[in-house]
C-alpha cells in the first residue's frame, strides 16, 4: 500500500470527539473523497452528518468499511481490538486499519492473535482530546501539532506503517514511534496519572468550599469533567503501569508532607523548585501557538 496524498474512502468507527475531529480534519483539508461514520446510534450519526463531520452514516460495520482505504477505530479501549478484527474481515485487503486508543499493549496483543487483522493494523494514539465528549465538540484542528504515537511491532508490515505515518501526519500530527508496552508505561505518567490527580483534587475539596475555589482549582481539576466510562476503561486497561505511577505520586506528596511536619523551609523550596524546573522543560518543548 502506498502512502496517498489524498485518501479515497475513510471509515471512522466511533464518531465521538476524536472520531468526529478526524472526520472534520479530513473534510476540511480535502483529504478524503468520502468519510463514512460507523456507530451504534443512527440518530447521533445523522446529527454528525448534518454538522458536516461525516459524509455518510451507517450502523453496519461491515458495510461501512467495505470500500475503505483507511479505517480508524475510535471506540472505547475495551472494544478496539474486537472492532479492528471485525473491520479486517470486511475491509479491502489493501486497506490500512489504525486506531486512537489511549492504551496499546492489550489492543495490539489481541489484534495480533488474528494474522489477517495484524496484516492491516498499526496501533496509534493521538495525544489530543478534551474533557468534553461527543461529535458536537469535534474540531478540525484538534490534531494540529499534536503528537501521535505509533506502536508497530515485528508483525507490522512496513507498507502499513508508512501508510499510518502518512495518514496521521496528514491530520497535522507529529509522529513518534515506540513499542506498545513502553507506550503504556509512559502514558501512565504523562496522561493517565494527571487525570487521576485531577479527579482526586476535584473530589477532595468540600462542596461548601467550592465558592472559594479559583483558577488553580479550575485548571488543576479540568479533566475531571471527562466521561466516567471512558476513564474507568482506560484505568482498568492500564492498571499495572498506573499503579506504579500513583505510587510515585504518593512518594512525592509524602516528601512534601514530611517537610511540612518538620517545618523544613529548604526542603519545601527544593520540592517546589524541582517541579517548577520540570514544568519549564515541558513548556519549552511545546510548539508555538499559531
């Protein structure tokens, strides 16, 4: 399969925030002749079509992917592997199948149990999103300058990997590649732990004190507004690495607690300065805002 400058038919399985944003990006950039939305709720799919997110809608996965050059599975992480395998049964044998799951190890392992699916599949995780859900919040520029991690293995055909690089790059993503296990270990710290921390912060402040909460609480707890079922599934899928990350956070807080107990001004200062330095390194690596 050659990397195309313009895709023919792209099937998006799961037209929520991410899937809808893929559809909008493809249509706004003129990258696909047809974007087919596949889902379970025909009414929601038709609403997405009326908003210009997709061109066609269907609840029949086999029909939706039958003529696809690219299939992007954007369903919850617990369903991705099954949907990839199902799509591989009906998609053309020249198609690329990729996904947008926030975890990768189990998804890739499950897909690779079916050789015919593994021949078409490249695992992917675009690091983009919002605390909001649903195609109504889709954005055509959601992926611009965002990292998309591809997780090829020894079973990934080189032609599909090249196609996946081309597809995600066409949406505006910057591509990184690593193994599925390494991916899950990294995002446990960089994505899943921040969500857990935001939820912990939001649930720790007493309700009666919320009128006194301001910018720090708002920014620190923002992603706690994300979909409960989505994050329950992600936490369960990546529970081992996430438990390690939670332990590291507990150690960090314990250091502060000990310094406070001893009224150790120097220790508190070092504790904060280390975080401030790490935050500055993060900011320096961010692409400039357009």
